[in-house]
């Protein structure tokens, strides 16, 4: 009976499940959309530098005054309205990103629970197989052998022998069904994890 390392099985499932990869891609897309809309929503700040040089001359009534002036200027501008209409789109994008992250987190929790449940169902099926192969079927075989011995010795009737054969056949059928159930549970676990049991058995 292969036992499952549930922790490793969960980690493999979280790494390989295609449905989780789709959700992770949605989260990345949502985060990229947030960055884009936030960049578009931010007001565009403009900065300007200016320089002026002037020469003046005042003449008249015996006066001759000459002057020079240098003027440097710095201007900062913000568009009106101050907040771009894209700000609402940025808020919607952030909300969508939070929804995508919540969906991905819920899916991870659900898949982890599915893996653990499938592992426990497989273990239960394996224990049933072990019970049949280790105890019930050997006991039925011993009982049939004893009845056959008693029949050969003339101590038991043919009906006793037929009944023992029927009981042994019934047990063998139940054992086969248990084996089939184990195979089904193992396949179910491998499907949930997305990898063969050999990768997380211990």
C-alpha cells in the first residue's frame, strides 16, 4: 500500500493544476490593468522654465538712463479638473484585481481540500483491499480446504462442499470489487493532483 505525502501532493497540485494557472493569469492581468489605469488617472504635472533679458533707455531733458534686466521664471501646471476621469476606471480595476485574487485564494483552498479528501478515500480503499487479501480471503480459502478435506474423508456432504465453494467465490468477488474501488480512488487522486502517485508517495 502506497501512502500519500498529503503536503507534497497539495504542493504539486497547486503548482500544476491548469485551472489554477488560468486564475493566476487573471490575477496578473488584473494587476497589470491596475497599473495601467492608475498611470492614466494620475494628473499630468507640467514644469516650465523661462528666461528674459531686457534693455531699457530713457532719454530726455538732459537725462539718459540705461538699464538691463534679467528675469528667470519657473512654472508648474496641473490640468483642470484636477482628477482625470480615468480615476474611476482605476478604482474598478483595483476592485477586479481584489476579486481575482480572492477567487485564486478560494480555488487554492478548495483544491487543497480536494487533494486531502481524495488521499483519505484512497487510503480507506487500500485498507479494505488489505483486509480482504490479508484476512478475509485467506480465511475463506482455509475454510474451503477444510470442507474439501472433510468431504474427501466422507465426513461432510456435497451440499457442505458446494456451500463452502459459493462462500469462497463470494469473498473472491468482494475482494475483486475492493481492488477495483482502490484503482478508481487512486485514479481520482492522481486526477485531482495532476500527477502520478509515485511523485508524492512515501
